C-alpha cells in the first residue's frame, strides 16, 4: 500500500517545483528538499489557492494539483526568470 | 494581482493565429479567430492597448503569435497530453518569443460547451501573461492558474476587478470608449498600421525606483519582508525571491487604510495575536491579515510614548519585535521605547526606564527607516539604501558592516541614485522664479 503514497509524494514535490513553490534542486550538490521546506511549500500553495493550510498533501490539495491549469509557475522568482531567459537564448 | 515587471512599450500590438486545432477539430478556424479576437478585446476594453490582426504576409512577425501545439514543441515547455497543462504564454520583452501563446492541441477546445475546455476562458488568461501579468490568488480573477470552466459569452464578458486593476497598473486606464465589438471574424478587425513602433523594451521606471532605496518602512510580516515606499510596496519571500520587480499599491492590498494613503511610517506584526500594526503620522491601524479591524485608526497617544524632554510622540520611525527577548521596540526621533505586549487588548504603555537613546544600538544608524528581525533572529536596521545586521541579542558589536539593500534585497545589479534634474529640463518645462523676479 505504500507505493502509491510515495508516488503521490514525489508527484507532489515535482508539482511544487514546477509551479515555483519549491526552489529548483541544485544538480551539483544533489541536496534533498527538506521536510520543512516541502511542508512550507505545500502551505504556500494552499494559501495561494485559498485552501485550508495544512502543510499536508491532503485530498483537497491533491485534487487541485490534478486540476487542469496554465503551465506557467505561480511564484516567479529571480532564478526562474534568469533560467527562462537563458533557455530562450 | 501580481505583475512580472515586464510590459509592452507600445500600445499597438499585432496578433496572428499560426495554426488551428488539429487533433480534435471541434472548433473551426472561422470560430477560433473571433474567439481569440474577443479574448484580446477583454484587455483592450479597459486599457489604451489596441490589438490588430496581422495580415497573412505579416503573420510570422506579429507580436502575439498564437499556435496549437502538442507535446515537445521547441520552446522548452512541453505539453503533457489531455488534461494537466492546458496552455502557456511568454511575457512581453525583447525576446523573439515574447508574447507568443501556445495552446495544447491535445485538449478538446470548445466554446460554451462543458464537454471540452473553453478556448475563450483560457485565451483571456494566457493573453494576461502575454501582456505582463503573473498568476493571481484572488477570487474572482481570470489570472488564477487553475481552469475554472467557461466564463460565458464572448460578447458580454468583462474582466474581474482584480484583473482590470492589474492590467491598468501596467498600461493605464482606457481614455476613449471601449473597443468596438468584432461582430464578425477577423475580416472585420482593423488592419494593422503600416509601420509599427519598434525598439527595445525600456526598463520600467519602478525598477530604478526600487534600486534607489529610501524605503519608508520595512516589515517582516508572516515570514515575508515587505518594503514600503510612497504608495507602493515590494515583497520578498522566505526564499529571498522578490515577488515582482513591479511594486504593488498599498491600498489595493491592505484594505481599510484611507484612500489618500501615500506613505506609511512603520509596520510590524504583533507577537501575541499576529495582528499587523501600521503607523502613519499620529495614528495607527490594526489589521487582521490584510483587513483593518473596526475602530481604527486610533491616536498614537494610546501607546503612551513621551520623549525625554516631555513631549508626546507624534510620529514613529521604526517598529519591530526583537527575537532575542520577544519585546516590541518602537523608534522615534533618536529615542526608542520597549513594550511588553501581553494577551490584553489594551495597551499598557512602555516598560519603565524608557525612552532610551538609539545610539545604544552600537553600529546601527541612530534614525533608522525601519528595523526587522530576520535570518537567525538578527536585527536588521535599514536606512536610505543600506542595512546593518546586529547579531541575535547583541546591541554592542565591535564592528557592524554596512551592506546594500538594493543589491542584497531588491535584486539590483548595483545601487542607483536619483538623477538630479538637468538645468535644461527645469528651464524648458517649468517657470523658474526667484525672490527678485
């Protein structure tokens, strides 16, 4: 029974990274995202979406993560902007 | 709302549809064109922007090029089949792809038909990005990132207030009457002008403004740092990211301040109940989240701050909670007061033995613009375009290095100083008088 939960978790982290709630991982150091960092990111996503801030991948949060949406990130940091510019070039 | 800090520097913008839905052909080209046209009209109705459908020979050179694409489509942002991501657009700028808008061709694009995805609703959203808007967390807002279903008929659609204010913050309010309705497909749209105003995108004035420093107030609110200057504020997240280069209007975010508010003196988040306190002149306001509580403003005299020479304090320079002891500190005119705020709602007045002279905070400026607790509980003093960090719990450090607010907080390459007005401009534009004239 643990496999789907793990999958949900990694999908959730991927989703949070893709839409700007978690900073992109540094491939040189390969550091893991911290538990606190992920919980903060989930809370931020929940706050932005108007959901109850639980910091957990609860059913409302997972439902919203599966809702069709625009591909642009919700949080655009300076790193993302620079990365995009570099990619476009 | 949130803006990206990027905008078109011209008001005449051309668009073209490069191709049409090909996987599920529920909408024909003659239906897609007017839907796109109306989606642009939603934005031009409230601003001075004009959209022109490009002629077929100019199609590839249009500012906003619209296409339906699947999976990998050579822009680094692949689509993911039906569902998931629906569309994206590139922000305005100098890049060749700026303004381009891509819809996932694997979606079933429809109009006023719940069995598919409403092209008009998604197009209005994406054109918001193509004009410089980011995602909004407000409701209602077409710039919310999630698909919210059809928004109704193209002819009667009006942008929600949040989006209208957002686009007007970039391009101003519309001066003339609303854009005429494109009753028929693109053949009835005005032709593009013979020559388009070209040239590089000029930097937004607010970018320079941000790099000049001189913030009225700086506050750590709910773990984010807010920099207030004039009627605007910038916001920096826990990660250190500036939410937008473009500042937000104080009165659009903090509800309940007087409409004439064009400056705040100090702001802090109260420890006991997380209420947010704004000081402006001789009054203060208490906010629950972003809305002011009833009964405010109240006079500053509630705080019981009397200077060493016996005067009532009429204005606050800075306010913060020192993480070292959890006490509230308020600075005014070179003196500071300490408060031990408790659960009680009424203010008890400052702790005994205050005020004291601000030069006790050795190494920090004696009249700071504002102070916050940040990082590892350190006290950050801000003044002009610099800041000083006093390590947690220390008032008497041997050396405190001055750092640049513009570079470290405002993501500027370097500090900029306000350019003095040239004599020619003064003479050319304004009358110049002196006492003898």
